[in-house]
């Protein structure tokens, strides 16, 4: 393959496919770098919101508009993550199968196809988003200053989206090879760059031009673009038995295999993204205070979500590696262990939400004029604390099924959860009690919306556990 090879410094790749080794340790070795990586994602999001809430010199009404715009930006960030699944899931699953079978040459070939697909999909999304985002903002009920701030913020995110897609694809390839440590190093670099850069561009610190709220997004985009360059350099040098040859031609058979896994997973994730925007449109009808409270609650709820995603990363890699090695029982054992650990960890986070909800809101809303956000926001954070075990299933069991290439059935569960449960329940309960004459006793405002979220997570969590427990994923070909 040429070039030097950098082996994962934590463990030998064969460790993950050795049934005599501790399953707990296998999950732990892959999950802990992914856990820190996910929290670095959270730090970036929380830091961006902290800048907007503490350092932008605007009046109280503009603060509400910016909080609402930032909540919308958060939803678009989730949509970007959902969109990246069109490349990342297939990359991780296919490389894991090849590495588990000891076919490192084929695994390296997947890297090139993955990065090319990521850049192509990134360019396509960037052009479409910059063109149609104003129309989408109108559809979800964003108007006036909030809409203007949201578009300025999102423009700076989408302009460099191709690089963010490449960054995600490169890290996904490394995860498939059983290496979550390098992705941690890349995002650590991104975070260290993002924290000062977003602050400087937003506030004009050090005499640099002050861009305000959009400057936060530009700093984040530049940081992710830098991360993509770093991950490409690492893959060119060789990392975890993967060697990227940028001169390699398109391999349509590998692309077909990548997309066979990724496209259903992408439909699943994009269905969630679409459902989230419908959900956001319902919440936006409740007013800017509800929109701001919703965004802050989501930011803190991400403490649970992202920790689950770390164990989900471990489940994806371990299921793929062990299936590639012809060890379906070990793949199953690893996935159940990842779920157990993730559910415990997330439930602990739920306890933090329940007991410290109000204090967590005051971090971002210290001004008495923002008291309405705290009043309506703290109860929803306490409610979602009880959904953590089910959210863990939604994340980790979906990831385990994706590692096996079983990406079609979960789409049906998503449609059931979002479009038959969450949206109808939200329409019934997420209404403003002060001006709703239709069954006002059931108009619970933002709390009603989060109750709908709870119902959705409960149903999907149970269905995904049932699907994985059936064992049908063991016979899926990728």
C-alpha cells in the first residue's frame, strides 16, 4: 500500500475480535475516546450559545431573537449530522467487515471512495441549502430579526460544509478500523481552535472586525474545515492499517456497497431531521421564549444524547468487526454490553437534569429579563430525565444494527415514532394555554411538546431492542 502505518496506540486490532478478551474492556477501549469526542462536540455547541447569551451586546428582545435563531441553527446542525450518515454509516460498516476479516487492502480502498462521496454530497447540500434556507425558515414559522439572524448564522455554516462532511467521513473510516482515538485528537484540535476563533469573530476582540452572531458560525466552520485537512493528512500518512491513496480511481462496486448500507440509514436520519423541523415549527408557534427555552434544554439534553452516541460508536465498530471475523455471538455480546453501559451512564445524566434543571438554565439566562425562559424550560429538562434508558436504545441499538448493515427496518420505527406519535401528540398538547380555546386544559405549552418527545423515544426504544434481540441482523450482507 505504500507509506507508513500508524497503529492505534490503545490496543491491537485483533483484541476486538478475540472472544477470550473481556467484552467490557472492548466496549470501554472504543467508547472512552468517542465519549470525550462527543463531549467536545457539546463544548463547541454550548460555547457558541454561551457567547451569544453573555457577550453579544444587544437588548433583551434581540437576545430572545438570537436564542430562537440559535435553536434553529441547532436543528440544522442535527440535519447536517443526519445528512452525513449517507456516507459515514456505510464507511464504518464496510471497513469494519474488511478489517475484521483481515483484508486491509480492501479497507483502504473504501477510504478513497468515502472521502470522494463525502465531498460530493457536501457540495450538493451546500448549494441547495444556501438557495433554499430562507424558504425553509419561513415554513417553520421564523420571522423578523430571528429569521435574519438564523440565515446569517446558517450561511456561514453551509459555505464550508463539504469540508465538514469530509472530516466526518474520515473519522468514520477510522472508527471502522477500531480506532476512535485519532478522531478524538482531530476534534480536540477543532475545539481548541473553535473556542477562541468564534469568540474573536463574534465580538471583534483584539480589534478584528466584529461579525456578531454570524461570526460564531464562521469560527465553527473554519475550525471544522481545519479538522478535515488534518484527518486527510493522517489518512495520507497511514493510520490504523488504513492508507488513503488520493490517486485511486472511482470504484463503483465499492460505492454501490457503501450506499447500500448508507442510503437506508440516511433516509432514517433525514426522516428524523425532517420530523424535527416539523416539531420545531410546532414549538415556534408558542413564542420566542419557548423557542429559546427549547434550545437550551436541547443543549443540556445533549449531555445524555452524546454519551449514548459514544457507546453507539463502540457498538457499530464492534458489531462490524466481529461479523467480519465470523463471530456473530461476540458481536451480539458487545452490542448488549454497550447498551447496558450507555443506559446506566445516560440515566446518571438524567439524575443531573432532574435535580439541577433550574441552575443549568441560569448558566445561559442570568439576566432577570430572561426569567420566562427559565420558568418554562426547567420542567421539560426534568421530564426528559425519565426518557434516558429509551433514548439510549434509540441511539445504541440503531448504531449496532448499522454496524451489521441492517439499516432498512429502523426507518419504519422512525416513521412510527415521529409521524404517528410525536407530531400528533405535540399538536394536541403543545399549545399556548393563554390564547387557546380548544380544550385549554390540554394546552401545556413547551412541556406538552416534550411529553410528545418522551412518547416517541419510549416507543422507538422498545421497538429497536426487539429488532436487535431477534438476531435477524446477523444474516445481512454488506
